[in-house]
């Protein structure tokens, strides 16, 4: 069965690299803790309210 899980992170100026590394760690921890063997896709999208980047949404599609 294919499932979808979303992860979010805020992005602050001058801290984006660290925030993206933390998001990667969160997703990898989820994959390990749930013994996910097959990832179908990973997609990132930014969110904003006034034209500036305010956050990121990572959508993970996987099979158990």
C-alpha cells in the first residue's frame, strides 16, 4: 500500500542550511523507525505569504 507523509520546517534567514539538515534528519529517522524499504518519491515545496520564503513542506511517498 502506498502512503504519504508530510514534514514541515520554517526557514529563517542565515539558518537555512541547518534547518534543511534537520529536516533531512527527521525524514531519515522516520524511514528508519518505521522500517520503510521503498521510497516512491520525495518532493519539496516552499511556502510564503508575502513573496519571501517562509517555510518548506517535504512530501514523502512510500510503500510499507
